[in-house]
C-alpha cells in the first residue's frame, strides 16, 4: 500500500502514543507527502509539542524518524494536477494532497471529510486503516 499523508495525520503521528503513530509504524505501507508539510510542521510545532508532551529534543528526534519514513515531493512534481485537484475539492487547501495522489496514482490517508467528497482517488480515514489492519489487509 502507498499513501499520501496530510498535515493533520502528520501532526498526530508526531505523538508517539497516538493511534496514528501506531498505524504509521505498523502497516505495510510507503508514505508520501508534499514538501510543504515540513514547513507546516515548523509552523505548528508548539501545538504538537503540547499535544505530544514531548520535550523539544524528543520532538526533533521523533521528527527525524518520521520524516525519514516519508518521501516528500516538491510542488513542481505534481503541479500538473493542481488545477484538477482544486476543481474537485471544496477546500483548496487540500488540493496539494489530491494533486500528489493523482500524480502518483495512489490513495490518501486523511480524516478530512472534504477529501472524502471527491471521487478521483480513494481516501482512507484512520478508522478505516485500523479496520484494514485488524483484518490483516495491510
């Protein structure tokens, strides 16, 4: 399985005790994301620190571990699908995830209901991935 992860999934993965972190380390999958997610993580670092209860040093170690398991793509690598993604979504902020998924022809891991409303690619919620894991499908 190959999955694009969105910002909220990444933020959740940063908490090593979260369900998302468990899934991230347990499922047999390759993970992909737009490069700008690294900037988003910097932007929301203080919030992630509070929610994860990690020290700054623990957070940076965790960040290195997580980011090394994700292949990141620059905008120019999926830009050709951006217009289609924007047209397909209610929230244009989610368009990079959809554009990258279209470029790579893979699914998205997101709990965002807006992404579920489009029909171009499959979007799995955390709950759906848990169910697939329990059925030994991933």
